């Protein structure tokens, strides 16, 4: 999903290309914008958009939409934004250690959404990042960032580990924990 005014791109993992799954992904991504008081005025959709999706836009979401001409992706600004997002995600995956499980790429999407939008300037206020316009300032002191998938030793609480066990367990960094101060989300 791409908001042109904010220049904000949000990616969601889909389990298939079925119409219902694409609709689920759209709803989840669009809810991020709605939660931050950004409502679409008009949607530009790919020419291959399903009837299920278009019915949802017309009836349930009450959103107007336009289809882009067939075989002309240049007329849809979201196409270039999605291409940039995919390139950012591919570069992120390329930096992963060889031991990172390749089938857990979906865990890196929240970090990719964050870092990609921090790097993009907003269209309506170019002195702000796309992330800053939608979510507000990102506080690096509260939520420090690390390279995606880097190896970590996660502290193992003495209440849950055996007496002579190691004090940490190996894992991978997959993003900051926004609910906790200076904490990280790790895949173990």
C-alpha cells in the first residue's frame, strides 16, 4: 500500500494471491493509515484488481477508485513506490547472516516498513520523513535500531533457566520493541 501525499509505503505478508488474501492484506495496511488519521480520497488500482476487492471499496469502505490502463504501470505512482520497497527489502535480506532461517523473512517486514519510511521524504512536507508524517518523531534513544537479522545473545531470566545454564540464548534481531524502553524483538 502506498500513500502518495505522505510518500508512505506499507508492506504486508500474504499467504497467496487469492482475492480474499489480498483484501485482508489491504485492510491491515490501510488500517495503519486510518489509525493515524489518514483517509484515502481516491484509490488507483491495478487493472487486474478482483471484483471482491472492488466491491469492498465501493460498499464497505466507501472509497472511490480508478483503474490504471492495462499494461501501463507508469501511470500508477504506487508501482514505483512498491518497486523501491521491494528493493529495500531485498537489500535487507541480502545482509542477513547465512544462519538466519530463510523461511522467516516475514518477521523482517515491520523493520523494513520502519526503516524504508524513515528514509523517504514526505511529499506534502519534504522536511519530514514519511514515517514522521504518519507516526510522529521516531525516538532512537527509546527504540535503538540494529542491522536486520544480526546475531544476538538474548538474556535468559534466572527464574526460567536451569541453575548452571548459560545466561543467554542465541537468536536474531528482527526489530525494536515499541512497547518497551530500549528493548528489541528477537527470533530465537
